[in-house]
C-alpha cells in the first residue's frame, strides 16, 4: 500500500512524540533536559510547523469540505474481533498463511500482529525489566495501541474521535503497527537483559517455569481443545515454543555457547517469519500493477489513454462511465469527473447528484437516473465519455443527440465525444444571483434553464 505510506509515517510520529513527552516528564534524565534541550526542541518544532503550514493550512481547509469528510467515524475505524490479537504469536489463527484456508474472516493478513514466538518471549522479558525500572511507557503503548486497533470494538473508539487532533487518525487498525513496533523494541530490551549476567539470573528464575507452563498449556490445548487441527501451522508454533523452553532450561554460562544460543534464536525468528510469508505474494492483487492501473495502462491497455492524450486542447474533462476505478485518473493525470476523490469538495458531489441519482453516483454507475444530456453535466466541460459495451447499452449512448462515437476499442472499450462541449472560456447572455447553494441547484434543475446562456452566481 504505497499510497498509504505517509499515513504510517504520521502514526509513527505520534509514537515518537509520546515517547519524547514521557522521557521529558518521567524519564531518568528529565532534569538534564530542562530547560535548555526542551526549549531547543520546542524551537525546532515551531520552525518545522511554521514551514509545514504552507501545506497544512490549505490541507486543513480542503479536508473540512472534502467529500471524504462525509465518511462517518464508525465506517473509518472499522470493527475488529478482539481474537485477532492472538496473531502476535499465532499468525495463522485466522488461516491464509502458507497456503492455509481462511477460518474466520476475510483477508486476515491486514490484521496480523506477528512478531514470532521468540519475539513474544523476549518482549515479555523486556517488559518485566522495564517494570523493575519503574518504566511503564512501552507496556502502556502495547496495551493501548493493541486495544485502539480494535476500532469500534475497543474501548478507545469514542476517545479517539473526541480529542481534537487525535480524531484525524481515523484508520484505527493502523494503531496495531505502533503496538508491534513497541513490542519489537521490548524484544530487543529482553535480549539485552539475557546477555547481562546479573539481570539474567533474575529473569531466568521466573522465565523457566513460565516457559514450561506455556508449553504444557499449548500441548494440552492443542490436543484436548483441537487447536492442532483447527489452527493451521499450530504445530510450528508449538515446536518453536518448545525450542525456546529448552534454551531457557539449559541456559549456558559459557560465553561461546551463549553466542550459539543467540544465533539459534535469531535463525528461529527468521525461520518463522519466512515460513509464514512464503507463498504470500508481495502484491496481493493478481493483476500486474505495472500494467493494470498505472500512468500508461488502464486494465492492461494503453490505446484508450493514448487516444485521450492525443487531444492537446487541455480545456476539457473526461467522464468515466465504466463504473470504476474511481480515483485512477489522478494517477493517469487526465482531468476527469466522478469518483471518490478526496480532492473533490462536498459541493461537487451535491452538484453531481442533480443528474445522477443512482446509489453509486460517485462511480458514475449506469442507470435510468444517469442523465448524460443534462445541462448541468454539460457545465463540467466533458468532451469525452469513456465507457464499455455494457454501460453503452444501458445508457443508450448511441441515441444521444449530443454524442458521437469516436473510438471503438476491441469490441469492449468505447469513447464518445461531445463536439459542442463548453470550453473553459464562455460568454453568457444573462446572469442570475441567488442567495445560497440550494437555490442555485434548484434554478439549474429548472426545465427552462439553459446552461449555455445563463450564469448562476
């Protein structure tokens, strides 16, 4: 999801901000940070925010009126089953990985929090050590972000959308990445603890019985509860857990053997990660992303794009009546209408609904209420209509007096042209001034209104 990469950066920035706040207020070096370093960091943050306002201010203004603002919080947050938190060390709890069939939900890879069985054990050691040091930051991050990733099923849904700045973090499932990051940091801290002789003695005292109990519980549940049959690759988790338990029970004091254990654990973690991700395509879509929807290709074809780009007038739009894709034209850099484009304001959708009353109006779906002859549609400056055979028949485009077919691509893709489209520059004979947007829409919906002769302000 390359388009979502900036979103993950923002979420990670949130974690770093919380960490800095914790260190400044409760960290062991907090006295050394005040006031010099904190004032310097505040100055850097103020300068960075000031420079970013060039983009942030227009973005804030646009986001308030964007059609995406019509999405409800519960729709954006989603609702996840709390049982998916088992995927911290059972990635195939839902199935799908390594060729396994799905058990519970669709596309479970979207929710997997897997950091390997050794990673979970080491993270637990790290959390215990942090507790000894009276540092509960990372524990709080793991618990809070894991619960926040449940969306409307979790306890932080209303809190997330009640806070002024945090409500902008609308995709709550992404919080699981911050929990995974925090757990990975604690796994590193746990590994460091087992290297130190004094810390190792303390942790092995509780870790050895814990690992034995965990293996017994996993074996008992696998046999009596049927987890070995129900959860794909459960045996692999059981094998890794057993190996870790043996290591903890027979922890070597010799430094050379200790290095062998460390390398074995590292190989074990790598084996788990590779095992579950083998047969998992990097691109989940079966289509080639370089040819399916890219700058030069639309559904593995480039002829239609070449035809549209051959018109260099630059003062027209293309109407996509194929039904989808809705946001593709941003990628193709071709001015187009319709779509669930976040750059479009809500008023644009209100305008489109005047001549397109189908439930899928954002995608310009076909239907009897999609009026291609509407003068309001004409005002969008549409010169070309890209369609397919099915939509062409449903919309009866061949019978439209204002359209003529100019391109017929392999019996499926069609392009119609409106020869008398309204260009960006136009002369009007009369003008009407109305008090608000609703009155303007009502006036333009009148039968006597002629879009080419009257300007509505």
